[in-house]
């Protein structure tokens, strides 16, 4: 069946990853049904996505409500679930209500609703690379390398893990990614749905944010790409706490979601996405030499991040290269594409 004859339900279309996936799916000719939480979002997203005739919208105001997706899934062939909360840095306890439930309940609800639509062939769930990373990084061994084959950290039963005292917001965010992934695969094992499930686990995602309305609008975004932009404009974020890091281009993330729909990608597959490590100072040198007029800079790493290097981990993302054919764009391309997009936007 040709893509033009198939419809994909995509959640999170107004977000960074979701919007990137939508644009890639439309390029391949699929019809899309996009969930939004507020009808006022529709007008802007129509401008962002174009492709009139391929795009329809449905409002789901409360993803935590039981049966929220029962009507939405009717008649679709595939589901791509990118919607995931990005908590503000100052969001504190209760961890379960503020972090775990928003990551777990919508996924469980959507997967359950999909069981009621026999036409659905596959659900692709956007997770995170950190769903494979234990809260205690030493459990990764000397290599500190996470991969699909090691699976999720052993955190016991999901209902018990959700009561964990994560200590601080980033710990709770990390915990929510583990919990959301556990929820997906616990559902898969217990319910044995008629459709296939595949999960995508991106690294920190960099590159252009399609849904930005202006340069000023970047101030309201808490995505990894937005945080990186602010870092190179002298505003300290939570991502940079040592000299090296790793990331992935939004285009590669979007491509992986589309390729996961193919029949060759079997039920139960999971894919980490990462272009590999880079040095923050090397990227700064690139930015300053290529864009001297923009005045990029980096602050020194603040002393309150002392000791954070114990949180560092590495990723083996070779499976997606072998099995999905992903050819990763490096961090310089990620940064250049972000800069090009920012240059194209009005200031306010």
C-alpha cells in the first residue's frame, strides 16, 4: 500500500521531535492525524507543516484521562507517539505526579486505545537513550557505555519505582524516561497487542526547531537544542557539566521513526540514536570562526556542577546504522542547521 493511502497518528506534533517527525513523514507522502492539546495551536502548525490535504488535527486536551485516545486512533494505519513532557528546570516534588505519571500514563493509554483499532499495524514510541542508563552510572562498568542489548536498568516493579525519591529534578526526569520505557514493554509483554511496537531512543537532540515562531520564542523552549543555543550565548544550562558530550541531529531522529515503520523492522526492536561524542570547546571554535558576527561564547563550567562528571555515560548507537541505515550528521552540522534556522526567523 502506498504511503498516500495510509494515515499515521502522531502525538506531540507541536514539540521539537514531534514536528521534525511530522515534516519527514509528510515528505514521504503519508497522511497524518496530529494531536494537539489546544485548538489555538492549529493555525500556526498548518503554516509550519503545509501539505494541505495530507494533514488533519484532533484536540486531546488531557493526555492523562482514561480513554483519551479511543476516538483518535480510529481508522489510522500507524501510530507514532512522540508526546512527552519536558518539565521546567524548577519543577520539584511530588516526583510521581510531576514526572513519572505524565511519562507513563499517556503511553499506557495510547497503547490500550490502539488495541481497539484492528487496522493499526505498528506503534513507534519515542523514548530516550537514558532509559538504558542506570541512575548509578557505575553500574555500566568501566566503559560507561549503554546499548540496547543491556536493556533497562533493574529498578524492580514499575509501581514501586514510581515511588522512588529521585532527590532532584534531573534525577526525576531521568527516572521518568526509564519508567515510560518500562511501561511500553510491560504492556507489550502482558497484553500482546495485535500490532507491533518499536521504540526509538534518541541522544540529546540538536538542530532546527521547526515550530519556533521567532528568535525570542527560543526563550520559552526547554528542549536540548534550545538549551545548547543558550549555552553558546552565555546562559548556563543543565546539559554541559564537563568538556565532552554527545548528541544527535533532529533529521536523523525523524528518519529513524519513518524507517521503523517498514515491514523489515520487526516487533520489539529498540534503537539508540547518537552521532557520538564531541568537545564543547571544539564546537565553540567552529561557531566563532564560522559566525563571528553572532558573538558565540561559553561560560566556564560553574562550581556548583563539581562532581557531575560521575553522571557521564557513553552510547553505542551502531545498531541504527546497521539496521535502519542511519548515517549520522555530526554535531557541527547539527549546530549549523540550528544557526541557519535561527537566522531565518524574525527577532520577535
